[in-house]
């Protein structure tokens, strides 16, 4: 019985779908298409071709990934928390914004 449980413990992760590692490319998709409301409605980010004027200009602010993550998770000012995004999507959009704005 223990051997079966141990084997199951080893094989179960192989049967589950793998989560994609966060990437800046996936983050660009979150920024432009997945987040609701879309990030570019409020934010300017030249790499994304967005010119929003409600939130800060990300090209000027140059936030690092941790700052973006905190804002997306918790909201800040008039920006809502993006509770519908997965942790991987939040990580990806944070990497994308920080890189596109010139900060890592």
C-alpha cells in the first residue's frame, strides 16, 4: 500500500497540466488582451503602443517588476486589483512592463 501511494505521489505531477513559466511575451498578451480593463486604456507604454492617460505613464515611471506585481495584485489609487489574473499572469505582466519600461 505504501509503495502504491509513493508511486502515485511520483506520477501524479506528471499527469497534471504543466503551468507555463512566466515570460515577458506572455505578459504582453496579458497587458494588451487579457486584463480587464485592458492596461493600455489607462497607461502609456510605448512598446505596447498604448497611450492611456488615466494612470501613470509607465515609460516615465519605469517601475520594477515587484512594484508592478504589488499594484496588479492589490490595486493602487483608482487602479483596481486584478483578481481574475493567475499568479503566473501577474508575474508575466510584471516582467513585461518592467522590461518594456526599461527596468528589470
